[in-house]
C-alpha cells in the first residue's frame, strides 16, 4: 500500500531530543554570541509533506552516507568531515537574478520559514532511508534573489576545500561537485534547503551547513555544502551525468521501471533493517507522485531518466 506523506507527525512526537538549532547560523555576526552559548531553541512547524514512516536512527543517517569530498566509503564522511569549517559561510547567487551577490548564511536564514520535513531518501544504489530534516523551501531563497523571466534552470556547486575535504585529492571527479534542477522542480514546495537534522544543526558529513533535498529524485541530486547557485537558461552540467551519462541522467527521478545499467531499481533495501532483510518495492517518484508527476506531463521518462 502506498504510504501517506500528508501527516502531521513531527519528530518531537516520537523522541525526547530537544529542538536545537545553531543560533550563529541564524544571527550572523552578533557580538553577544562570542560570550554566550551558540544554541537557541526554535519550534519548527510541522509539515503536511512529512511521511508517516518511522525515521531511521541518527546513527544510521550520520554513519552511512555518500559524500565523495570526504572519501568513497560509506563511513568516510563521518570519519573525515569533522574538520570542515562551516562558519562563516556564504552562497554566491548569480546568473539570471535581480539581486545577485554573496549571501551570508545568517541573511539566508533570516525570516526563512523553517519546517520539519520527514522525507524518504532513495539512493541510486538501491538503498533507502527516512530522514527528519529541518529546512525551508528553496523557492523562498530564489524569490529573495529575484528570478528573472528568462531563467529555466538552477545550477548548484559544492565547496572546494581540499585541505579540509580529503576526498578532493582524487581527480576521478572534476571538482566542484555540480548539480542542477529545472526551474519548476526547484520552485516546487517539496524541494528544500536543509540546515538541520533530527532537530539539531546539520552534521558536517550530511552536508553542513546547508544542502539541497529533492525527495522524489535519487539522492545524488541533493547536493551538499552549497556555495554557489546560478540561474540560467541552459541545462547545466551535473557531475554524475558528466562522468557516466549512460548511467546517470540529468533528471534522476526515482523510477522502478527504469533500471540502472548494472542493477534493478524495482526494489530497495532500507538501511538499518539488516543487509539480508527482505527488500521493499520502490515507489514511482519515491512515493511523491501525487505531488510531482504533473511536472513531467508529456515527457518520456525512460528517455529523460
């Protein structure tokens, strides 16, 4: 049966962990913070987009992850990301926008309508999780920058800092890591920028201090540690599509009917349930079809994979 994702469930309903977010990210440069604790309690609004499935544990989410800037092993990000400097942080927003410039994280988050979004995550490698993010809709930031009518796509880039990101010593990827969305995908209310996880500040290994989350697409589309956003009228190059275009398409929508050339996408393994546990069926658009299928009306999703 298709699981619902219009649930009032909040993580606070099922755990005693406090809702804390890093105040230094919310009030950039406040002098008082040098002498006072940098954590402040906030109440993130429950989201109608949250799934009612049980989230994975914090240990699952923070210890099993792809973040090649820190290594190719699933446990490499947790082992190697501790030294990443995330404060101060800014994002350069440019291209076809009315207000281009360098936006500090504090400015980005000022007035941002933070919500808790418990989303399913489906990796192209056929494993899956459920993650309780804290974030806000990407459309909020794009509107703040002023999207020009000629813009059709949004391009993203990850930080390049090899002295803190040891995986960048490898050249199998042409750094920076790049991703992109069509503008209608970027403006969809399911698409968020996450700054928190489990009600706390986002861990380095999960893309601190700010990352994209697009729950109906394979996980590699949800670029981490973003430093650049560019609005353009041309489809941007994206890292995995550049590396292996026959395996990783630009759209990367979760689709159980379109297999990866080297494995089936018809089913998935939930992390935390044991490697040899029974698999579950993969849902079209990762179960978010009621919300996003209309974006692709008339497209051949086998060709636009």
